[in-house]
């Protein structure tokens, strides 16, 4: 066999190796894509089914797996990180948001179940922190570490939607969120003050009641 035959053979070998390498790279890429979280593809785009809802007053389409917990759609996709992750099991209430004016624990709500609903998070409660619940919370300096507070505030706002004049028993029954700092007495006081502020704002006044100005 002469020198040119050797060169031809070497060239054929090299092109075969290059074809196999290309196939191998394609295989690795497809395996990497399959192991990524289902809601993202390799281009960083979101994939899955479309869920449409009204989020803090804006129409939003989520292209996610329909079983994605609402909490993760809000935090990871919509970047609304005011809603907190606590237990992930429906116990603590740190993830509470309002769906059609009802408090829900968003870690337990599959995205598909809020199709067409109105979802409000702590970011959407009021543009200027002027919601009566927020005003009461600020006035009474309710938070300690603050971690549970977005959920507490959303639970309180939903309670006032349903019971504008809540009794202690109503608060006991509806405010089941957990607070590791033990701010429960201030939470109870703030819910009652928020109810008063809400009633006053419907009468056109925004003053804090005299009984609460000494706190
Ligand atoms: S994180 Fe949802 S209830 Fe605890
Ligand atoms: S204020 Fe710290 S967990 Fe409630």
C-alpha cells in the first residue's frame, strides 16, 4: 500500500470519528435537556401548558406545568418574592395569597386550579402600602423578624373581605398562620385596628382611632 492510500484511509477514519463525536454531543445535549426542571428549556424559555389569570390587577399567562404550585409560579416565574416559603405542606401560612378574595396557601394550590382567577399577593395589596391592614401593621409595629408577615397580612385582608367587623372568635378561627416570633397578640390587635381603619375609610376619614395613637 502506497503513501496516498494511507492518507485516504486516515482521512476516512477522521471523518468517521468526527461524525460519531457530533452524534455523541447531540445525545449529551438531549439528556441534559431531559434532566432540567420541566418548566424551563435550554434557551431559558418556559414550557408547559398555558394558565391565564389576573395577577395583582394584570392579565398574566404562565407557561408552566399545570401542577406547578402557585407559590413557585409567583416566586420563581413572576419574581413576586414577597410571598414566602415556610413549610411547603400547608401548615404555616407563610405562602398565603388571596384567590378571588379568599386566603389560600399557595404552596398547596396547583396552578391549573386558578385558571381565570384573580390572584393578589402582598405586592398587589396596595401600591402605596395604604391598605388598612398594612396601615394597622405599620402603626402597631407588628413584625418582629417579619418572615411570616406577608402571609399574615394577606390572611387578615381576606378575613376583612369576609368579616368587616371580625370578633376575637373570627380572628381565632381564620388567622391560623404560624409566627415563630410569637407576635400573635399584636396581630390580633392589628386586625381589629385594620377593621376600624377600613370602616373609617369608607366614611372618608383615614385617622387612626385615638385609643390606638398611644401605642
Ligand atoms: S409554605 Fe405554604 S403553608 Fe407553609
Ligand atoms: S414575626 Fe418572625 S415569624 Fe412572625
